[in-house]
């Protein structure tokens, strides 16, 4: 916690491979501020960042700003761009400094961050994912667990619903203080959710929206923001708000991944909208020989079996999906991240509501379990109606870690807070953009593949295979066939099946669970790993087989 008068609410975000944006606030009497940074922590002559004053401005957004909502006026909000950083992975130390009217210097604690290194096919490359964060004890736990793994990720991506200020603007300040413990060192990339809208009606039919979000964050903008002060937002997450560019939607590259951040709460008509035109152009311009992976993030999920925020009942989500899904499929997007539903869910690859083979459509992840005050959603629709739903859990708060391992495989791990950092669900995600054995894309090009094998322990990475769907009995038979178990073990299985009492002669689900319990007892994740199998069967999940019905 910052001492009174010190710069506070510190967080950083990515700008480019050699630049980082830092943000913080200072009290009303301390408008003048600067950032000092160095690659040597004990350097007493810390390199001076440019001061955020009108006569000595930093590159990018730097002039301190305030905003007013009702009787609330924010402290000075500063955004500074630290440039000329190392183009390779390196550690820098930084602090914010401000001065009051008496000239006395106030300095924040020193924080450290790592630069990204060059954009390109360098592996492994990891990033964190969280959503619907808020400011509860569970939010704090999420932050602490991310801080504990800071060395394992290049940045964290928050898919909307940040502070849950909800028209109480001082909650933005308390949330800013909460996240300083993790995001003053781990770069934080954000996008707007419905709780960032905070619609305010002004005289003469005008509105204000996204005001706290727009003031407090500076993402790698496509162009300066354009906000039209007319629009509406209503029940069922219906929106007709024109907030373009700025931190509304944007893209950036990190390592071998091109990230696209979208705003769900946008115009009621997406046709020929600026966001849609920009998205089409952005994806068409991606150099897949440099960034073979494309990951898209938004707030509201297109594929969810939770009874909260059903897509068919939320017009903003439905209109967006109708306008954008074909574009993502055509551009071979591998992964789509969302929040909004306060639970965790992972799909199989899916397109237009139909489950697809691995590597043939995006995988969708809902990670809305970051800790907010509206609590978890653990009511679900009947999964038998949705063959694309692979795993779901609404009982634990958490976040996730994603690692691009090589040109073709990405590893996803869901990390529930209650499990202290151990996995709650894991999956391999296959890149729809195909490379041959030499790293040459099936679509063209030719570049030697630098990807290491065995980036996870001693595993040999699995090869693309169709996702295995169906009942637990089908999975069991496929595993038996794929393993080519020795005859003696097969006899043991048959003996077990003859001798055990049936769970219920009329309850096939209980019988399936009994069989899955047996499989779990005899087949560990290691015994089924690709290095052990020597086969093309990919590991889809290691958690709770037989507990979450239909997970396989």
C-alpha cells in the first residue's frame, strides 16, 4: 500500500518489444510526475523517464488527466511510455516520482518487469488469462497467484469487467491499489466489458460511457479514440454505443502470437462498422511466418452452456457473433477468450454451433471466474444438447496460463485458486494454420521450424488428431485400441468387469462413472502422455473425469 502522497495504483502494459507503458495516479496537489527506470536496481542515478508535464511530454499519452463523475473528481492519472528498452528479454526496475507545491519528492516503491523480446517464432511463450476480476478476497487471491508465477508469463490478459466500479468511481481507485501488487510487474492488457460501460445521461440527449476505463488505461491503439456521445445500453446487454479505436479494440504481437482485442458492447449494426472493417484488415495483414498463432479476446462468450448470459438472450453478443464468426474461421484463429459468465468452460473446436476436428476451428475458453462480488455461476444447461462443450466448472474462482509450445501446439491450463496453483483442467490446442515438417505453411512460405520438442518435461508433443467425442464407453474403447494393451492386461480388465457389482442395472450414467473411476486409477496423465503412447492421441483434460458429466 502506497504511503500518503506517494504515486499509487501502478500498473504496466505492453506497447512494443522495446517499449512499455506505465500508468499511475498522484494526489490533486501533485500534478508533476516522472518515471525513473534502470536495468540495475541499485543504480542511484536511475535513468530519467520524461516528465508528464505539458512542456516536457513523453512519447504517446503523457499529459496528466482528471475526469469527473457527479461529485467525484479523480486524482491525476499519468501514462508514460518507457522507450529504448532492450530488444531481447531483459529485466528493468522502475518507480514513479511526483512533487507537491513545496517541491518535496514523493517516490513509489521500486518494481521490476521483463521486456518481451523480439516478435517471432521463439518458444515457449506464455501469457496469463483472467476475467471478471473485481475486488473481493477471491480477486486478491487471483492477483497473488498470478504474482507468484510472474516469471512464467510475459503478460496477463484481462477479458473485461475489471473493477466493478458500477457508477461508484472510487472503486476504480481501490481496485487500482489492489492490482498494483501483481500488475506493476506483470504487464496487463485489458478490454472493456459491460461493467466498464457505466452509462451516464447528460443534458441535450448526450451520454458518457466507458469514462473510467478510457481515462485509466492506454493500450496499443490503432488510432486516437473516437467516442460519439449518443447511444444507449439496455437490458439483455443490448448496446448501441460507438466507441472506436483507443483502448476499445486493438491488436498487438507478443512472441509468436498475434492478439486481437475486441469490444462486444458496440454499435447495434456491425455491418461496415469501423471495428469490423479494422478487424478484417488487421487479420488479413498478419504475417503468419512471424506470428503463426492468432488469439482473439472479447468479453461476452459466443459458446457457453451456463444458464447466465445465454447468447440467444443477449443481443450485443449475438450481433457480434453473426458479424465476426466467419471472419475468425476464415483467418484460422486458434483460440477465442472471453469472460462475462462467472465460471470456467472450455469447448472443443467449434464453428457455427457444430463441433469440429482439432485444428479445424477455434477453441473457445470462458474464464469469468476471476473473483468479483457477483459470485460464481454454477447452473448449467443440459450438455447433451451441445456436443462442443468439453469441460465446465462453476464452483471455483481462478485464472489460466497459456503457452505456445511450437508452431502447431499451444498448451492451456486452468488454475483454480482453491487448488493453490495446481491444474483444474488442461488441453492441447492445435493451430488451424498448418505448417509442414520443415515449418513451411500449407498456405505457402518456407522457414525452418525453430520449435523445440519436449518443451513440457520430457514429452514428445502430440500430433493433431480429431477430438474424441462420445460417451465414456467410446473413449475407453478408443484408449484400449490406441494403446494396444498387452493381452495380460486386457484379461485383467475383463476379469474386473465380470467380478465387480454393477453400479445400477438401470443407471448407465453411474456405470459410466464406475468405469471412468477405474480408468483414472490405472491410467495417470503420465502413462497416457504422447511420449509414453508414441501415438497421435492428444491429452485433452487431466481433471475430474467422471465428476463433470460429459467432460470427455
